[in-house]
C-alpha cells in the first residue's frame, strides 16, 4: 500500500474568492455566505491570495478585506493573508497593514495564522536576490511566513536549497507551490517544521502519496471542498486506491473547467473558473436567471463560461436544487 505524508492537523486550505458589488466595493454579505457554504468541509482560508485577486487589489480594496476579516468572520477559521506585490517595498507595506489589523482586532488575532509572500516579481532574480527579498520582509515583520512558489506571475523560482535556507528561520512555517513543477517537494529535503502544500490542480492524492507534500492549498476548494475532503478521508483511512480514483475524476473535471475559463477576460483563470462554479452552487436551479457574478474590473462573468461550467460540473454540482443562497 502506498504511504502518505498528510500532516496530523488539517491539511486542506482554500484561497477564498473575493466577491464584488456593482459599485466596486467588497460584497461582504456574499463573502459571508460563500464562506459559510464551504465551512462544513474547509475551515482554513487565505484572503487576498491569487484566486482572491490579491495581485490586483488596490489599497482600498485590500484594507476592506482586512476589515472584513476582523469584523465579519465569526466562524472558527484559521486565516492567512497574501501580501502580493510587485516590489519588496510593496510587500512590506502590505505586511505592515496586515499586522496592524491583527493588532487592532482580538477576534482576528485568534484566527490569524500567517502571511504568504512570493519571491520578487523579476524573471532575472538570482537566488541571492530572492534570499535578500525574503530577508528584508522577515526583518521588518513579526508574523509567521509562508513561502509561495508562483513563477506564472513572478517569473522566477525558489530552488530547493533556497527554501531550505529560508526554513532555518523558525517563522517560516509553510511552503506553497502552484507552479505545477513540484521541484522543491520532489527534491526530498527534510523540512519537518515546514508544511508543504500543493497549489497546482490535479494529482491531489498523488501529491501526498509520494509527491513530497503533506497538504493542499487549492483554489478549487472554493467549490469542491467536499470532494477534496473525501480524498483526504480516503487517504486517512489507508484507502489509497479509493483516493486516487476520486482524485482522477475531480482532476479531469477541473482541467476541463480551467480550459473553459482560459479565454475568459479578467484577472486569471483560477478566479474565473472558481467564480463560475461557485455561482452554480450558490443559485442551483436558478443560476441562469440571476445576474452573473462580477469580476474585479466590474464586468460580469460571461454567460458562455457559466453555460460551459454547468455542463462540465453537472455530475458534481446539484443544478436542480435550491443552491446555498436560495435555501
């Protein structure tokens, strides 16, 4: 039987979608409802991550997300924030805003788990430059830090030896890899104090049955938390073949959904695909009779993507029921 390396605690995290109103403000009611819908399966969230438009949020919207976390989240969740900016100074500014919000709010302090930091946005960044970037952030912050491999945006990559050096700092508690390349996890470095989570979709079971990971931080947990939790449950029970079967079916559906979202205008396919699936879950049989959800730029998600998502996800999402906003 294949062995797995799931952590003793909860291995599943979700980068929560950011929902918007027609006036461009944060749709707090919608975000509360969405969070409530996933809570039975996922209780660890990232706010202002890539899926939550973190790279493109202006300061006002980012501050609104901090306030939402401090005042609106009453459920017992663990929260990490993305401090996603294109310069080291920009990252530090976001980190300071996060830490100030945590200091002001006792409720947020109880839920706060850390801050996610990418390497510098620079395709030519050397490993020394990446270390210096993280060093400056660590020097000017107090929080636990999660390293985030995202070459699709940064253009550069953390090497395994660089992660090992950074992991010598006891405040580095997590490494998330959304590259799909799995080079760091595959290097086999022994980093017992660092939670290794996979952010790339597909191969969910395989990631922890020899892939070097002990958890997931997945955009699709916005809509498919139940299915991802079922994979974890199979692994916990030692049923690797059952987990792989579930993983293969979910991975194939997600790949098709993401392909359908690839041509959708907007911030990124991760947000668009998950926003479409969440719309179906929210409204059920009524999904086609209500306004489409809004993207960061204020434009609605296309009806083509919603129609395609309904066809792709019909075996997983109940399109005849009421939906969590209609029940």
